[in-house]
């Protein structure tokens, strides 16, 4: 299946190694192979949202029994908040250094981001440096984030539709709430997801906190259809701070408040993508592909 233009634009930024996403070190080939998996997420400061990560961990351990599985978090803010509570979280660079020090030779890294945006590209570049390091890992394979192809888009869209609450009435709208990344071409993934969802179900929309389409783009469409109730469902790995404050919080500029000003009542589903087994399986399929190349 042909790769959509918006994903091609994002992947082209990965440089000449994007087609393989693997890096081989020049030294240490006489060592016995020791394989590990590194799961990399943005992170969350909301304890209740941790269950998304717990279910992803369970899924990965079931798919790769006996393989060392470790975590890293890209958000400096999240790591600092965790440290203030007495919990140390590793950055991807720290986690990779620890794996190297512990004698692991082959690493499959899975990005638990939703789109191949800015954070994924930074992660990719830094992991490549570890792969190039003399005497370091013999090989690193980097699995793609959740939405990396049209097939991924279809699988995730259909999974999201199956998760719409049964009490939703036909006249109710459903707004899938994504993070967005307005300064990166991968932001176009959200527009593509919106189109695919509309092909699968009626009265469904995608909006983002920091990209396009925004909730401001969606509200006039809801008003045009005379919608009086909307279900807000996270299109994020976890139902964390954005969901609880920016989307369903009581502050004046939250989505909930904006919709209320337009006569639309809201119902929020507090479940992240990591809580849906069929969505987690998409991530795990990406990891399987990477791990098979080690």
C-alpha cells in the first residue's frame, strides 16, 4: 500500500537510514548476544493514567517472554515531577547508557508516541548515535510510533469506533482528542485520521490541543449540525493532564467550557489508547518487526 504524502514528509526527515531504522556498531562482535526492549513514552504526571503503561507492559511481556523490558520517558518536565515525588525516571539516553553498561548487545526501541513527530525524530537521532558508538551496542532497531502507515490509521480508527460508549445516542457527536504538533509535518496525521473516521462512522470528529484541527475548528461544525451533546474521547497514549485539564477541566478555556458556551454538554471518557488491547497490538506489531531484525 502506498505511503500517504503526510507520512512520507515526516519520514523523509529521518535521513538516509529511515528505510532500515537500524544501526550497527563497529565493535564487540565477539560478545554473546543479549537482547533487550526499551519502551519510550512522553510520560504522565497523573497516577490514574499509569494504567495505560501497565497494560502496554503486560502486552509486550506476553509477546516477548523472557526478554528484558525497560522504560524511558522523553519529557523532562514529567521526569522532574516524578523526581520531586521520590521516583526516578530515565530519559531515553540514560536508559540506553544503562543497557550498554549492563552488557546488552541488541536493543529494540519502541516509540509509544502516537505520530512520528518532533519527539520521535529527536529520539531517532539520539538512538542512532548510540548505534554508531564504537564498542557499544552491536545493533539497535527502532520501531515506529502508533500511526506510521495507512493500515495503522485504519486499524486504530476502527478500534476507536468500537470504544465509543454504548449509551451514545445517534445524534450525539464524538470528538477524539489528540495532542497535535503544529510546527511539524506529522501534524497532518490528525486530519487524515479525521477523514478515515468519517468514512467509518457518522458524526465523529478529531480535534487537537496544539495542532490542526483544533476544537475551534470543530465547534462551528457541531453548531451547524445542532449537536447538543458531545463525547470527548482521548486520542492520546494516556488520559493524563491534557485530558483532565485542557479538555474536560473547569477552567474557562477548556474544551468542556467552550462547548458549554455553545450549548453543548460533554461526556468525557477517561481512557488512553494504551488501555485498548487492539490499539496496543498495533504498537506491538511495530515492535515485532523491529525485534525480528536484531
